[in-house]
C-alpha cells in the first residue's frame, strides 16, 4: 500500500463519455488496491465506451446509471452523494463540468454533484480545442472558485491526432491528488527540510565512491510532509526517483554539496530530517584525468567529510525538530543512542540493514525509533510510505510538545 490515508475511505467515482473512459477501469483497480471502497456512477454516454458490468466487477459494488430506479427503495442519488468521503469525476467531459458549474441536474451524476457535501475532484480529458474553449475555461474557473478541485490534463498528442492539452493524466497523479484532498493539513505553515539518497565522492572524472541508497525513504517522507500541507525542501543525492509533486528539490552530488545546500536552508526550517546516506569519507585527491590501467595497484587515501547532522544539532534552535537516521549492521540500539546524544537530535530512526526487506533499496523498512530518555518505539516491517507516516506523526507530536513548553 502506497497511500495509507486512502485505506477504508469511500469514494464515489463519476464516469463520463470520452475516449479516455476506459482509463476509469485502471483507476478503479488502483483505488481498490489502496483499500478504497469505490462506488461508481456512469452517465449513459460513458456506457457507449465501457460497460457498467465491467465497472461493477472491478468496483465490487452496484453501478448507478438511471436516476429513477423502481427497484430501489431509497432516494438513491442523495444516499450516494452523502456516502462519499470524496467524489471524483474521471474522465470529466466539458459537458459534465458545464452542468456542474451551472447547477444543471438532469441525470444521476449531475444530480449527485449538486447534492454532494464532500470534496469534489474533476479530471478533465478531451480534445485540446474543447479544453481551451473559453466556455470550458470559464466553467473550470467557476468550479475552482466554488472550492472544487480540477486536475489539469496532460499535454501531448490526443487520440484524434491533434496536439495540445487534454490527455487523461497518469493514474498515479490522480491518486496523489485524492490523497492530498483527503489529508488534513496538520503541517500547514511549517517548513520542512529533508535530505535523501546517497552522495558520490569522485576520485577521477568518471569514478566515485558511493553507497546503494535509493532515496526511497527520504522521498516518502517528503511526500507525506507535503500531503500534510508543509512547504517541503528536499535535498537529494543522485537517485532515479520522481520527486513528489509540490516539493522543492535541490539536486546535489557530493557530501560537501549536500552540506552547503542543507546548512544554507537549515536556519529557516521548523523541521529537519536527515534521511540521506551521506558518504563519511572522500578521496583526498581528485585526479583531473581518468586513471589509466597502467598500474597493477592503486591506493586511494580518504579524508573525513563534515558531519552535516552534527552541525545542525550544534546550531539548532529550541523550537526546531531535528531527526536523524542510523543505518547499522551491529549493536543497533547502542550505536543509535550514541548518535542521538552526540548530534543533539529530537529522535533517531534506527534500522538494521542486514535484516531482509530493510534499509537501502527495498520498498519496505522495519525500524526502531529512539527518543531522548531511552524510550524506544518499535515499528514493524511495513512500506516506506507507512513508515514515513509514522515518523511524520512523531514529528508533529514533538513540534506540539515544544510549543507547549514555550
Ligand atoms: N550524517 C550526516 N553527515 C555525515 C554522515 C551522516 O548528516 N557526514 C547523518 C545521516 O544522514 C544520518 C545520521 O547522520 O541521519 C547517521 O548517519 P550514519 O551513517 O548512520 O552514522 P555516522 O554518524 O556516519 O556514523 P558511523 O558511520 O560511524 O555509523
């Protein structure tokens, strides 16, 4: 599971008739995988593109199409509108947005849009000329001004062969937007700095010393903090991950670059989390040309890099929360406890990287969180997204306790 906030939520998915209608099937499957209870409402036109039966099988719930159903005893459209934690229209045609903007309720979907009390997300997908038409743009403005969410379509070539904005967005972007809408903004107004990934210490123009960090843990933390409304600054070593939407990224290579980037941002931050696997040593000399294979043995002398987290800890303000990680192969608690004290941290997240499914490049992690005073919280093996959620919960708790101390 990637988005813990989605688990157990009820989502009403409105489907309208567009060539992108079939993508609603992928969206439904992805939502079901996240533990969402999906209830589908289809317009009659959308049934030309995909059958209600397909959507019923995928959603595991009855599909609504007709507004007046003699078999049903309840006032269906009101009940459907009220059950939703969030209502999503995907794909949304120009027509459904025009109806919603002007309060027209002439079928099941347009009627529940008028009766809805939950947040509503429209995911428009259409021909670029229809999307850019002043009427469509005006309707989108009306919907947004009324507090609805509208996810911009992607640019590129659309099915009819034209180029422009109007493509249905990737499923992952829609799910992220739904998670954003559903997440309470408990970190609003807070500035959070997160470091992630490995560093590279070059000893000639084409070779370097590094470690296998993927950056997944730091990127997951940045994603969670961003969903909760924080302004997130992510300083990252070289990784192949897509940064979470809305996060400001600073790309760095060496430990020295990371030190400079982090130390210049740190004084203005409310929270600093060092999840990066910073190289402790760098080659003493960096050759200006590639080392040739002439010699049978090459010795590289290493010198120590600055400890970024120790510098942050030494300069930290009383109301700042500073969190470190400890990747250990032996004496987990003992080593982590030393780092917690020495670097003046609010807490440290320790993991034994020799355990299966833990640390560096895995999608899961199993950690122990150590607090000053000896308290230890054991977090069982779970996805890095879920571990990130737990860590950010604790950050919020620590921020609150510092505020009440002031
Ligand atoms: N860290 C840092 N700067 C360094 C080395 C580490 O900021 N030059 C940070 C890491 O991002 C992590 C914490 O310090 O949050 C602990 O890192 P770790 O590599 O586990 O420990 P070290 O302090 O480097 O000690 P050792 O390598 O001896 O275990």
